[in-house]
């Protein structure tokens, strides 16, 4: 079922990411949106795939580039339940993603004793060659509940 354009809000896409997060090895979910349509929905598969790079964001980027048959995801937004780690933020830079929308921050996870690399996605973007819009805190409390 395709929803009307006006119902496709950041909260709608974050709810897709939240649902996907419950399917993974760790509670992280990501959705990539192009032209107000979800083109990829992914979760963490690090343990299953025995691949330390198989974070939800990386998996969503891989799905999207395969679907679109391109390595560039310009005009795409990625919705993630947690702020992208430095690896995932860098992948967003290299993929040309236009916008990152996340729920809980790296600092939020550190505050509840979840292992994280304490470098924000904004720090990674600031040291890159591009400017990615970052929107923080969408359904933050719901995203944090995944870890409690």
C-alpha cells in the first residue's frame, strides 16, 4: 500500500527503521528514502554475516546502490535509529547522501553504557568534502528504548 505524500513524514520513516532494528543482531535500523519512497530498509547483520562493517546504514547503502545501479545516492535521505558511527557517517559521505536523520545520539548511547566511538557524524562531515544536512532526535525516546 502506498501512502499519500503528506503522510510520509520523518516520523513515518523512522518508525520503519525502528521496526527493522528489532530484526538485527544489535538494535540498529536504517531506511534510505529517495523521492519520498523508502528504497532500502536494513538492520545490523554483523554477527550473522561475520562482517564488522555490516551495520544497518552500510547494509541500506549497499541495497540502495544495487537497486539504483549507481554508487552515488544524491537526493537520498538516510533515517537511522542511532546517529551513524564514524564508519557509517563516512560511508554516507562517500555515497553522496544528502541528509542524515537520526533518533538517539552517540552521546545518548554512551550515557547508557553502550560501546560507541565518541565522534559525531557532524564531526566526520565537517572534515569531509561535502555538506550533509543532519536532523537529530526524531523519535529519540523510542530509539533509546531499543537498548533498554
